[in-house]
C-alpha cells in the first residue's frame, strides 16, 4: 500500500515538473523575442512625448490643449473635435491653391515615415499606423494654411471661429504634446506653396505668426527649429554659438538667500535692457545684480512649463531655461520678494496679484530634476552667498536703508548729526569753563 502511494506521489511530481518546464520554456521564449526585438531609434533633439504624470499633476491645464489637437496624443479628445472640420477645409483649400492631389501629399509623408517615427518617443498612440500618418498630414497642412492666411490676411467667412479663438489656438500650437516635426512642415510647404518667392520662406511665415513671442527680435535666418515648442525656447536664448557650456557631474551651488534678504545685505537689484534670459550679471564690488525683465501673463506658465519639460526630457543637458527659473525660484520665497523685484522692474506682474506671481514662481520647479547648472549662474550664486555673509555689507545697507533711503531721511540724518556735533561741542565748552586749566 505504501509503495503504491509513493509511486502515485512520484508520478504527480513528474507531471508537475513537466508543466513547470513547459511554462518556463514559454517564458524563456517570450523573453528571447523581447530581447531580440529591434528597438526604435529616437531623434534626441526632436523628441515629442507625453508629459510625465509627476509633472502633469502639478498643473494639468498647462500641458493640455484647450481648442485644438495637433498630432496623435490628443486626437481622440472629444472636447477638441470642433476644430477637425476646419482642418479638412484647410486641406481642401491648400490643395486647390497648389493644384496638387492627395496622392502627392501622401507620398511625401511616406518618404518621411521613418524620420517621423523617430521623433515620437511613445510609439503606441492608440491608432493604426495609417491613421497616425493621416493625422500628421492633416494637422501639418492645417498649421501651414493657418499661418499662410494669417500672413496674407486672406481669411474666409468661415474663419470667424478661428479668428475669435486665435489666442488660445496659438498657445495650443506650442504645447509639447501638440507638436509635429518642423521638417514635415518644410517638406509639405514646398509642395503646397511652390510658387512662393525665396523671401517668403517657411521661417518667415512662422516667425511672423509667433512674432509676439520673439522678444529678442531674432531674424528668421539660419535658425534650426525642431518644432514649435523649440521655437519658443530659441526666442528666449542667445544664438547657439553664444550658449555657455553647462556644468554637469560637479556639486551644484545654490543660492541660499532670497531677494529681500540680499537687499537687506546691500545687494542692489537693477533691470537691464536685454530680452535674453541668460543675460544676468553680478558686480561683487558694487553689489549690483542686473537681470532682464520678465513679464508674467495668464499664459506665461504654460509657455514656461512646456519649454522646461522639452529641455528636461528631450534636450539632454542643455537646460538653460530651467537654470534661469531655478535662480528666480531661489530669489522668491514670499510676496515681499516679488514686491521688491516688481519695484525694481525685474518682474512685470500682469496676473493682478503678487501672491499669484509668488505661487507661480515657487511651483515651477516642483518635481523637476537637476543634473547641472549654467556656470555663470553657479558663479553668481557663490558670489551672492559670499556677499551676504560679509558683515560690513549689512552695516552699510542698514545705514543706507534706515537713514539714507529718501531725501527727507537724509536731511533728518544730517540735521541729527549736526545737532549731535553742536551738543558735543557745547558739552566740551561747559566742561572747560567748570574745570580750571592747569
């Protein structure tokens, strides 16, 4: 009896082992397929991807389109479907003007399929490949036709809805999740607008459409654009050859004191005439920190967040915009800091409330990672920290703020000193009269 039970147990163990081996073999086979599968090669600079959840949850609105979807990520969003009919109208209009058929446009997109795929980090868009490239084609033509009509002011009666919501559309077009590679626009531009003179290039068209963001008045010549989010970044930085090398791998120096603390220690804040965010200088000898003016509007946060996300996840170590807002975040801790920077002209706050401006600046760096810094900013941080720590600077600042901040205080201080001197002289004379001279 015992031997029969033993044989039965051994049989069950053998069958279990066979089942386990079969399962393991299936898992090994699946892993081998996964390992051997060719990975897509991505374009490093022209990456177009979804905003990571940890950034999106800080401000969902800043990354989501309000009016129009461009590209695959928001294509199925129900609240954005109204604009789809305009895309079809613009496609028909541009084809009629250029006397070109759909086959030519589709062939042009087909020749760029691999390059386009390389730009999208997330290959799964919830749509078939044909649908994906159809979206790219239709949306790219819409952008070109929109900029063309704006440039020539050749609006049609049906464009009234577009014109009424143009401000929101413009901001939607620069969202990182709403991008199409610029090389796609260039290729289609040559097909749809073949008779345009050399002076009327796609760059001219694009710079005209986004001229309100071109604060440095950069000319549309020899500018390489990855997509429209990249264009907003270019408008805020010096030319490529002027960009400093960033410090990575070394210990980061941060600013330990806010604007009001530095001001109380004698630092003088001044606005310079530059429109480039990197033009920041500190004169240690005279204690003067010069910065460009930053204007804060309702949509400023949208621009900042999308450019910062583009830098962080798509641009490697060249995160210069992020460097600037780290410096600004260090300077601003309370509304008093915003008050000071507004008084000095370094910030122009059109948000209506300095509390809103303080909150905006302080939240920009939430969940943002740092892997280095602009060496100029690092040097300024160190010098400002050293300047604050010198007692003599605080004494001079106290004297200046308390006794010499206004003409009336200066006059009162001088009068008090004169009175003190006269009192001292009178006291000395009285002592001389009383005490006999030996």
